[in-house]
């Protein structure tokens, strides 16, 4: 923990006071790699805009001026930064400067805790548009934990035949509770009949397994933070002339709308609730899998539970 000055806000930005942060397994890697002040993890965020109240925050911050931004490919902006990485503090800093365009007011009927799920749910919704599949198309999601579950559940609202492939008991149990099609990864066929797959697993075997399921010239969306696909998987994909799509786009506004009327109960994705000081210990001592789905209450989010004053400090 360390005292830090409030971040300066350049033109078009607002200093937002953090309220809630949903940690994921990838935040552990961010913490272990960081140097100095930058790199404070946390990109699934709810904060308080001084003018509009509670807001969900899109963590990808493009420059807004380059040709990529002008053509609608802001996620590919070469000058972009990302909250929690690429030169920006994450939400465990108590205050973060964010472009106003990245702030999305929360619907009055939505629990602010659940709004922290807007990023992974929004990735699933944006992915559905990117893949451009027929509604009845079969789509497989490979991965464990919060990101895979939330994205698969969101995709299933657009493609009911979506299935989740995972060997993790928590992931499998929640998929069954939601009536989301689910199979163990080892049980999935390798018949080259899948039109598209989305990978949320950092396993070195994930892409090779996907290539065994994919039909020739099918598409694989790589949705893993901070991990590149390995050479064996790329080679197998090449032999079936498959297409590998990068995917970093999320749709926060759509996700907030879905979370107000979900066909599934998202509350179990929030696996435990801790406060800011506890997050420092969890990041330094816990395993990545232990972080996944941990909700950190900061400032207003903490006061709601305990009636305590704001801590006035940031995690470093």
C-alpha cells in the first residue's frame, strides 16, 4: 500500500473514484510483472463519476485520432493504453483518469457488484458480432473460470447451440446450473466440424485442440490476456487453412443491458468479496486461480458494506 497523488486528467478525461474491481487470474500475472507505479492490476471496474454517479468502465483507451480509430478498429489502435496494463494503472489505484467516452452509467435496477462483470459479458456479445455466425450455428468456447463462463453465457443468448469445454469443476457446475451446454475438454470430438471456436484458456494445448475440432477454413478467436498461441497450435491451424482472430473488444453498454435481465444468475461468478488491503495480500501470496472472481470493494463499495470511511490509499 502506498500514498499517491490523484492522477492528472487531460482534456476529455474524468478522474473516477473506484468503487468495485473484479479480479481475474490474469491480474496475478500483471502484479508479478509490474515495475514501479505502473501496472497496478484490475480492469473489470465500477467507479463513481462526480457528475453521473456509478459507472462501468471500458478498460481499452484508444487515441481516437488514428486511422484505426476512425475506421472503427479502436481496439487495434497502436497508441492505445489499457487500464491495468500497457502504461495505465488499474482499478486498485483508488482514483483513475478515464476518457469520458469510456464511462457507462449503471442502470438503476442493476446491482453495482454485478456490473463488474460487464467486461467479460461484453466480450462475449462483441464476439458474437465479430464471428457473424447464423443463429443456429454451433460454437464452442474453450476455457475455465469467470471469463469463459461469462462470455459463453453471453454468446448463448445469441447462439443457443454454444457449448463450453472445460475440465474445471467450478466452471462445469455453473454451466450445468445455467443449462449451458458443457463437456469435458477430453470428451470433445475432433471431427473438424466446428465452424468457430473461442479460446479463453492459457493452456499451451488449447489452440492445437481447437484446430482438431475446427472445419477447414473455420475461425478461432484468441481471447487470452497476455499469452500468445504456441507454434504447434498455429501449425495445425495452418494445415486446415483456419483463420485466427485476435479479440480485445468488449461491449459494455450491451453487457449492462443484458445484466439487468439475464437468462442466467451471474451472482455465483463473484466468488468472494474482500477489501483493498486484503487484495494486496491476495495478489502477492495467492495463486491465479484463487484470484479469479474476487470482488474488491474500494471507497464507496467498501462503505456500503461496513459504513467505514474511504481508505485514501492505493494498492501498489
